[in-house]
């Protein structure tokens, strides 16, 4: 962000910092320190597009690089931001910087200092605190800075100051908080989902035999950017024909052929939140018999998983529901042999369905949060957001009917767990055979 943020509402971020204080207090108090992501060089003097650290953003809403948040829990809690200083010369070249004064005001901190003051101020902040909360082991430079500050307090022992007696994993604490989205997060995720769904519609309308996968990727990027998204939440997959059986295909360089399916896995990032949608549809607008048979099967598997997504259900239940439907369908179509119990037991279905049915979704496309707690699958709870994305990928093989070769299908929606079950926030992207064929027919014939 290199413009002033005039409409920023600090309330949700302050509420998160308050909740973190409660959690820290319950565990013994102390000080939390967290840095945002560094800028990274792409080549020579060109940088990758800057993306803040998700944890840091979650607590601050602050998107400039070179920033650190320090949260002092206890009887006199204090929220401190360190950020780049105002610098007229640099701002001419790189754009607006809030500077500590404006940042403190706009982002709702008690104090703000320039980032250059961090080393000097940190030892005093850490002194006589019982615990230090931070994320260690993710970034060497950060680890060195934090340990340097700890050692600086140890050096003051003769003045009667004591360093924190142990270091706690701040990220683990924030992971738990991030799992359940608050109202402002859900509002942003809904908007991101709508933009991505509209992008998928645009991509479907633009698809035709003879066009290149990258032309369709360009349609997606156009729709994202035009709606205010700065970039996709992950590299877009636009995979026609056999490419759809490569799970992380991102080359997007083939010419699409009549009779193939096109699998698109693409979602925008909006205000720091991801969306993640996959649709699979015929390049020529009409499903063939075998394509349709497998497509309906994956759709039924998705419906089963959706039905199993509700508060209290263990994380694995939607996956198990999808696998049971897929395995039975693959037996019925002659792609698998044996009994349902047999293929579920021996895992033969994994030849055609080798990934999980979903993941947490939030600021990161594969969002933070453990899937097991105390060795058991975590129960779903209202406000969690996850994807539901079963698929089926058939590579050519002697024991597989040729009609199914090179068909790769995935159908992916983003689900918010609600009191009564779940809500798909990406439903605007068509996915029944009838709806897809109708949209593509209209695109061709008006
Ligand atoms: N697009 C990444 C995923 O579906 O997990
Ligand atoms: Mn996904
Ligand atoms: Mn995806």
C-alpha cells in the first residue's frame, strides 16, 4: 500500500489484538513481537510485488514493508508499531509512507516509532517480562534480531533486569484465532469469492477450440484486476486435455482442442484474503458422454462433502463422504474393480483421486490452523472457512477404458461453516452440466 489509507477501520484489528492479549494473559502474559514480510529481490534491482505477512496483517491491517508490532500484555497493556519513517525523498520515488505519527493514529496503536529504533527499544520492552511470544524458525534474519534483543536484556542483568524465561510460539496462538473468521473477514471473503466466480464465468464464455490456455488466463486476470484485486491468491491453473491430470500445472501454454475439457483453478486475493475456485468444462461447450459421466460423479461427490460440512463434524468427514461417492462411481463405471469396502480399504481409488477434499481458506489459500487436535480430527465450527474440492484424474493405462483417458476434473467451492451446515460463497460460478452448457451456448450464439 503506497497511498494514504483514509477509510481504514481499525476496529476489527484492535479487537484481534485484545483477544490475543486475553490468550497471552491466560498463558502467563509477556510480550509479543512480530515482523511483517521482507521485500524480496526478483532480479537485479527489480522486486517481487510486495505482499505483507498474513499474521502481521491480521493484527495490524498495516501493509507497508519494514514494520514490526510489539504487544505488551499484563496490567498495563501497550500496543506499539514500528514502521518506516516519513521520507520525502523516498516517497517521491516509491510512494506514500504513513510514518509513525499517522500510523499510530490511523491503525489505532498506543505508540509508534520508526523501525530504526527497534533494536534500541526492544531490550527495555522485554525486560522483566515473563514470556516472549514470537515466531522463530521462519526467517533467519528475524531469529537473529530477536535473540540479539534477548541477549541485550541478559547483558543488563547487573542492573537487576531479567529477560523473559521462555519463548512461546506466537504463530500457533494466532493460528487458532485465524481459524474462525470474524464478520469483517467473512465480508471480504464473500467479495473475493464473488469476483472470482465472475472471473470463471468470463473465462467460460471466452473458451473455444483453437484458443490458448494463456488467453483464458488473461481473461481471469482481467476480471480480477478490474474488480480491484491486486493479484491472484495463487498461480492460476488453466489446464486443457491431459494437462488437467497434472495437479499443479501452471504452464498454461497449450492450444485447446475440440473435444477436450478445460480445468481452471483460479481465485483472486482481495484486501489480503484468498478465494479458490475450480471449474471443469468442455472446450467446445458440450460434454461428451464419458466426460459427463465422470463430471456428474465428481459433482455428486462434492454434494456429499457439502452435506457433511456442518458444525461438530470432524474435519475428515467431508473427505470421507466424497471418497465413498467417488469410489462407488468409479466401480460402477468400470475404472475400479472389487467391492466398495475393498477399494476404500486398499486405497485403489487414490489412483484417480490422490488429493484431499479441502483445506482451510483465509488470508493464505492453504490457510493457517491445525487439522488435528490431540490426535483427533478437529471438529468444524461456525465461522470456519474451507474449500470443498473433490476431483478425478484419469491417465491413459491399459486397464482403463480409453473413453476416459486424459479426463481431469475438479470442482472446487469455498464454504463458510454456518449454524445449520455450510454456505458456498462461490456458488455464482456455474457447475451443473445444464448451467455450464447454457452459459457457453449463450456466449457463442448470444
Ligand atoms: N488452488 C490451490 C488449491 O486448490 O488447493
Ligand atoms: Mn483449494
Ligand atoms: Mn484451487
